[in-house]
């Protein structure tokens, strides 16, 4: 079972409890001991700017970063909105909890999923999967598998 580590933006007791209630993954709140250290599990965040503003700090090999966003909606992101976005994703990709996020930076929005990886401190786009595409989950899984196999 995959374990996901929440960051400070998404470190909500209710969010972690609701994820745990589904019984498909482990969700850990951010303990004080993990602040400012390398993340051992895929990181889940609201921080859309993280990959572009902090690319040089993201190693080529990492457990994965999942950005949950309400883009293109203009309202401020909240835990409740994140839960709705994730719920729709989980319905469309029933094996999401078995997916390998390693070395991928994924932004999950209300309209699609974008995937990147880091090469030599540069953010490289792997592809965009619009939810209007008929087979977007298969394309997404393929992109994630390819990134998981990357070597520096």
C-alpha cells in the first residue's frame, strides 16, 4: 500500500482522516522531524509554483510530487476543493493507490493532469492528459512508469 506524505499546505487532520477511511493508501501528516529534510514518500501539496520556482532543489531521483490544484478556477485552494479534485481522479483511475509516482512531478487539476520530471536541475515536461481525452488514464500511467525507470 502506497504511503503519501502531506506537506505543510495540506497538513490537515480531517484530510488525512478521510484518506485513511478509504483504506487504499496511508496518508501521513507532516511531523516536525520531517521539516527541511528529504521526503521519504511522495509529497502531496497545493503549491503549484513549487516545481518551477524550486526546480534546482528537486533531485532527479525522488519519491514523487503530487500537486493538487483547482486550476483554472480563480478561487483560493482549500482542503475541501482538494478532496473533490482527488475524488474525481480516484474514480477515473481506480488503481491510483498502486501507481508509481517515483521521479514524477504531477499536477492534478480540475481539467487534466500534467507530468514533469527533473533532468540536470531543469524541469522537463513529459505530457499533459486532458480529462476530455478518451484514454487519458492509460497515457498518465505510461508517463509515470517511464519516469519511475529514469536514471540520472
